[in-house]
C-alpha cells in the first residue's frame, strides 16, 4: 500500500433496507428484457407487481441485512456477440462474451450500486480524474481536461508526453481477492456490506447458450459479469459527439463536418444539391456546426459552475471578482486567462469557455435551471446563426 494513501475515516458497515416505493420505481423504469434464467417474463412480472412486490421486497432486504446474495442470482448465461459485423464469425476471438443475468439480480445490484456510489461520492473516495461510471462525468469531460492541459503546455513552449494504456479483457481479469482488499482498505467497506460483496463474488457460475444448446456450468474465478449493473454503475448525435474538443479548430476542419450536416439536411428535406443550405438548416432548427460547438462548450461551462460536471473542469473556470464594487460583480463573469498563441492556448477550454460565457446575455448566464439554460442558449445561438434569415 502506498505511504501517501489515507484510509477513509467513514466506513460503510451495512446497506440500508429499501421501501416498496423505491423497489416499485426500480422495477418500473427498468427495461423489460427477459433473461433465459428468469422464471417468468419481465413484462409479466411488471404487470403482476402489485401482488408480487412484497415477497420481492423481502428477498432484496434480506440480502442487504444478511450480507448474502441468493444462489440463483449468481448464475449467468453467456451469449457470444460478434464484435464487428465484418469480422469472421468462425473465429472465437472475434466474439465478446456478454453475461445475461436474472432480472431481479440486476434490481438487487441497482440497489447496492446506488448506496455504494452515494457513499463514495459523499466521502470523496473517488479518484479525482476517474471519469467512467460516475454521474456528470464522461469521455468528453476527460478529453476536455487532457486536451486543455496539452494545449496550455504547448502554449508555454513545453513538450508533452501522453501515455495511453488499454487493458485487454479488463472486466474478465479482475482478481476477486484484490477487489475485496481494495473495497475494505481503500473504500472503507466493512461489516455486513463487505460480507455482501464476498457473497456476490463467491460461488458464481456461468454457461454458454448458443443456437438452442447450453454448455456445462463453469465456475467464475476471476472478473465480474459484463452484463452486470454494478460494472456500469454507471445523425446529429454523431456530429455532436465530443465536439467540445473542436473549439478553436481551423475553419477548414469545421467545414468538413458542415458538409456532412448539409448533406444530411438535404436528404431529410429532399432538397436539391444547389439549394441554399441556410434556410434548410433553419427550417430543421439545426444549429450549424460552429454554433453546435459553442453550444456544447457553454453547456459544459454551465454544468461546471452549478455542480453538474467534474471538479477538474470547475477548477478551470475561476469566477471574476473585481477589486472594487462594479456593476459586473454580480453578473456571473469568469476570468479569461492570458495565452501566448491563439492556435494553442487559445483553443484550451480554460480560455475558450470563459470567453464564450462572458459573451452570453445576462438572462442566459443567469438561468436558474439546466433546462431553462439550454432553451435560452439555443434561442440565443439560433438568432446569431440565422439572423439574416429571421424575418
């Protein structure tokens, strides 16, 4: 164990029993997918919930209080899915083993997941830069932070070295003893809560089901089921994916994406190739690519300032506090840091975001809710993008 590691002061000794309302909500909002191991179809279970919820609640709460996972909940059926359609189906290495678990076992995991994540968040146990399987964190927020740091380093004339590690079959190689040790000594999981995890990881079995045939049961000695809730406790969409990273990019790069959006708009509206694109985009209420990028950056900024984004992004956005009382003091402005090169530091989120934020109207910046901010922001950007077309 590292000498710099500090064990958490608070401990999670037990999981709290849930009520019928919480169980009802969990079952109701869950997808009605049925596993081969389910005794009744999930859709039928949902219809029978008023009469079945009491025994189901007893099963869930007994598991929590006893620190024991029922044996049927620890059996998984594996359905091999080919990783990519173009791969050779005769090669076993081209398949990804997906574990399908009984419906109620996933409900139990959701209960545990919610309480565990709440404990980790409340006691600040998460690794600061962990962006997977956490609320308000994503691939995009992680990339924004990394890209920001690289651009600022380059702006200062520094050379950066980025090391990327991709663990092959990461979920399949988790050592159960190491995981239990980390939960106990690093996360502060003890007592009945730790006993529950020991039970969850022990005596697990799975079998392969393919084309109506089943293999023999095989013990699970390493890894966790990839269909498990606990593992994941936690056309325009393609154009918007991680587009906060595109802020400040050359127009030549943005134009390539704009051509794709224009083509999609023409197909959707059945317009001719040489029809002017601006009225078409306006009729679809599609913001052009450049404004979509601004929308995403401003949205990330609002979230960061209101506790809806990672702390590592919030730290990049210091608020402007004038030395003497000014009218702008309460207008929610941000500090725009100085940069040396517009093509380097000028593209960093810590420079672009405050600059864009400060340019927004007061009523947009001062929105009380996220939904209201989104609405006002899109209206503002829409009027900018199509000001010549708005009658």
